[in-house]
C-alpha cells in the first residue's frame, strides 16, 4: 500500500518506537497510518479510505465519530473525566450500572467495573473463586472452559482460553482448567456432562462465549447447546460465566447472546462495544447471591480488586449514550437485516470449491477456507488475504483460514454487497 509514502514525522516515530499488538514486528508490513475515521471508513494520511470490516477489533457498532457519542463525550469532559471509584461515585457510573443490570439477560443486579474484556473475565474468575471461599467451600477451585475458546490475554483469561497457539508459551503458569469439547464440532476435550459428573463438586465455575466463539474461529453454536450448558451447570451447582465481551450489544442479533437460549448466566462479562468503540471500559455483572457472599463484618471477605480507571466517567457517559442510540435508532432491527443479507450472500460463497463451511449469526459472517497446510492460525493465508483486501480498500483480518466480516451496524446494504463482491473476487484469484 502507498499510505506510508507521505512524509509525516509521527509515522517514523511509530516505526522506531511502537510495538504493535498481535504483530510479528520483523515481518509485518508497516502499520497503516490513519488520520481520521468516520462512519464505516478509516481515512489514511495519503487520502485513501478503508472500509472497517472488523469494527476495529469488534468494538465499533454505531460507526466512527458518531455525532451523539462525540457530544456525550465532550459534555462529560467539560464536567469531570475521572475520579477515584473507591469510596466515591458519579452519575454516569451509577446510571450505567443500573442500565446494564436492567438490560442484562437474567437477574444480575450488581455491577463491577473494570477496563477491558480481559479484566472483565479476570474479575469474573476471581469473584467465583472467592465466592466459594467466602462460603466456606475452598475445595471448589477448578474451572471448566470450552475447546476453541478465547477469553483474553491476561493470566486468568489465558488459562481459561482454549486456543493453543495464542498462549502456549505461558501454559506452565496456568491454573487447572478442565476443557470440554464442543459436541457439534471437531476438536479436543471431554464431554461436559462427564466432567461435571466426575469433578462437579470441585468446580468453582464454568466460562463460555455464548453462541459465538470469536477468536477461536467464529464458531456459531446451535441454541440447544447453550441451554444444555446452563442445565448442566445448574444441576452440578457450578456458577456459569457468560463472556459476552464480543457478543454483547447486539452482535449476534440479540442485545445479549444469552437471549438466544434464552438462559440466565450467574455472571456476565461485557466490554468492547459497551462504549461503541470509543473508550476502554468493561463490566462484570453478578447475581445477588454471589454479591451477598462478600458482605461481612470480616474484612477479609472483601473483594480486594480494582483498577486506577475503574468506572471512568467519560467511558460511562459514552456507554449510556450508546444504549440510548439502541433504543432510539432501532439498531437491533438493522442487525437482523444485516444477518439476512449475510445469509443470502454466504449461500452463494458456500458453493465455491475452496470454501469448507460458511457460518453466520447477527452481524457476523464467517467463511472457513480449505487449506492444505496444518498450520492453522499460523499459516500465511491470513496475512496474505489481509494485504489483498487492504489493497482493495477493505479491512478484513482473517483468523488463520477463517475469513470473517463484522462491520459496524451502520453499514449500508450497498456496502455489504460490495464487500461480498470483493471477497468473492479475491478468493477466486487466490485459489485460482
Ligand atoms: C470473548 C472475548 N473475551 C475477552 C476478550 C478480551 O478482550 P480485550 O481484548 O478487550 O482484553 C475478547 C477479545 O477479543 C473476546 O473476544
């Protein structure tokens, strides 16, 4: 791409000083310099525009630089940006906690704020672990998670994750996790029922990505499996953690993916689209039962966890405005329309000889490509496709041989068709 040719001193600063995430800095092409982002487009310093086909790592939903979100942010900034959240509170934080609790799937009245998806998961894991200790059952120290799952890159989240390639270097440091297999997909792990039958009394909690396992390859669940997981956890007294960091806020066609069951989790993790892609913020919602196990005259039962920016007022104000946009601009019906359009286009793509499987749910379309190598995520196909799509003005970042499209909900039908036309054309060239 030609974007890096225009001289800009900060581009050189990036090259000399920035270590980018999930990037092999030796072989990756220079980072694409973006100076503006508006609606579904990212604008480069050399005047090119790139359609944001992955919602900037799954966070953006109402489009970049949305006037209402901009206004909510500046209005809040003029009053207060950040204040300590231990012993102090503020209107955006309190109102957001109430709104999240009101809209959440089930009865989750208590909200603990943190910073990002990984910390929302860490908080959930630590909460259930301490919940059992506070109740006098310290023997419950085992976690159950699913094959192909991804919950973030901090230690607890990595231990729960089941995508070998991301976290294998740290495996020696992980706590004990029983890995259950997905009954509708090939892979590894044990039958969930068998794990809980044998070890149920030792389990502190089970964590899932309901309906859509994202980083593990955009794996879409049949809804009965979600209900089955809930039933098994209830049967064996295991708290169920729904990691809706990716699926929350409409991505699967419902406000929360648990609604597909419908099921009620005991803990719910949200982040990413919580602030519509504006600011880092996360929340872990819990039942009254879990919360009340921490209430004690004994200070040792306190949840000693917090982050400097817990409940950041700017982020909370933007999140509240984002929820208001859901109510006032009929976002969910737009996601459902996108889902129908994706299904129609995938039907045709699915007939191509190099396409192994297509999957879709809500505003997510995935195409699993047939590849010879067994390198999976590490195969060269992903970066190659990424570069070819960037040349055509589309940001798509395949997960190994799984190409997926997950745009902001404000994308038009015409733009969706254009992206699918380009996908078809690029794939036909690559697999010719
Ligand atoms: C399901 C899920 N949980 C947790 C995370 C971690 O979120 P973050 O990258 O904000 O730490 C992700 C990120 O992709 C995710 O998809």
